[in-house]
C-alpha cells in the first residue's frame, strides 16, 4: 500500500491510495468503497464540495 497527495493550486488536490489487493481495500473501506469516499470523522466539514471517487487498476506496459 502507498499514498500520494498531488496539489493543483489554488483549490484542488488529488489523493491517490494504492492497495496490494482489492480485498485489502474492501476490508478497510467496507461495503460502499466503489462509490463513497472514506473520510475521518468531522473532516467532511472542511470540503468546499463533495469528494468524487474513481478507481483505477494498474495495467502492465504495452
């Protein structure tokens, strides 16, 4: 697993998390991991707009 935060000033960021397996991700994020972000309690109040969730799968180079 790994994580990375990419900033796009003035008001955007991208948080990337990498997991060893989908099973590890499901164990952490629970049932709605495909469509709901996991937030720490109280952190949603800092957001100007709702988070969007997208998932990618690593593919070998062509």
